[in-house]
C-alpha cells in the first residue's frame, strides 16, 4: 500500500506522532490516504484509537525494517 501523503514521525515519542498526524490530516483531501512512518511502540494502539475517535478510516499497518507504516484514509 502507498499513501497519497506521507508523514515521517520516526524518532518521535508519544504523543508527538499522533499530534503531528492530527495536523497533517488537515492537508489531506477527503478520500486520500495518509501514510505515517513511526517507530514509537505506542503508535500500534494510538493510531487506530485516534481514527476511531475522529472518524477517519484506519486501513492497517505494515512492518518495515526499523519502523511501522500506518495507513489512514481521511473521511470528510
């Protein structure tokens, strides 16, 4: 999977990946996918929880060599 917009949050500790994701999603058009690169373990639960709270669609995650890629579709 590939996002339309990428946020590199590697090296950021909780809560910064979520704070920056909330800012970045405002730049994404409805229906587009935001791809978040993060290496903070808290993101595994924080990204889906944030999506559930805000109404955006969590599409899943993919493990990479030194980080995880999360995919969020922006809902209007």
